[in-house]
């Protein structure tokens, strides 16, 4: 009997109809605003875990990076990626088993919107595999929704394949336990430069600022950990961790 993952990941994006349509331009604008500190070495070995249709790979390729690999479970999404960039390395495989088959091989691992698809045990296995697959000093970048942001349940339950939600504290906890150093977790709220995006940013500044105060009232300010914004209420989280 097929599992829900076998069925839903087979045509992952198509199941959302227009919600996950290929729109490289819109995605690239978001990447420009989010990834402001790229590696200086353009020959760095980089893997996009859960690459989907290859939008992030196409964007970082435009920045001069050449050693790029995309890994995903969805044959239909990878078919689009291969069609748009047939010379790139695309791997149809579970990202964890892919990582476990490589040791000290990569400079940067990028995982956007995938860790919420793991169970708790799978997430720890993923972090361990990621650490082992990185070269010394290599970095893991992750983006996920912020489970302590208001209305986070809309994201958590808006995709049937989501298994877990994460906060800055829980992410830092797991990364440290799995041997990562220099862990940084910050809030992220991307808005486009258009009128609608500017209005969203303005409202977000007020709403998420108020929620930040509520989180602090609930938990207390406590000791400050450099690099970990424990009180952020922004809808998304950007995580960077370094292999010692």
C-alpha cells in the first residue's frame, strides 16, 4: 500500500494548482533580498536540498556559481528543472539518503521549506547527515516557517505533508545537539517592492512587533544568546549553522 508521501510527492507542485506555479522572476526577487552574503568562492560545491523546479539553482547560477546540484523527490518538479537546465546535476532521491552517501563533500547546503516535512526523528537524522556531508567550515542554510508567529497554523496545516513546526529556540537546540557551531537564527518577512508588498511590510512591522512583546511577556527576556533571535514573531526563519 502506498504511503501518503508516495502519492503526494509524485506530483507535489501540481497538487497545489496555481499556488506553486513556476515563477522564476518572483522567486529571484525574493532570493536577492534574502541571500545577501553568498560565498566568495564561486567554485564552492553547493547543493539545493528539495530543489523543486530549480528556481534557486538558476538564481545562484546567475551569480557565477558552477558546482551546483539539485536534489528532490518529485519527478514532475525535476522534469521541469531538467528541461530548463539540462546540463545541471539533478538527483531524484530522498535528501537524507543523498547526504548520507556523501562525506565532507560540500561547502554549502541549502534547504528552503523542507525541514517542516520531516518528523522529529527524521529531522535529527537530516541534521546529522548534513553535518557529515559538509566540509570543515561548511555551512547549512535553512528557511522554514516560524511556529511562534501569529497564524503559523495556516502554514503548518496548509500543506498535508508538513509534519512539524520550529521556533528559533528549538532549531538552535537541535543544531547544537547535532554538533553544529556558530548557529544563527533570525526572523524573515519578505515583501515585494510593489505597493501591495510595501503595505504588507508596514503592517507586518506593527503586527509582528506587537507579537514580539507578547512572546517576551509570556517567556520573559531571559539570557540573550548571540545570533539567536528567540523573540522574533516574523512569519519565517532564516538559519545558518557552521560545521566546526
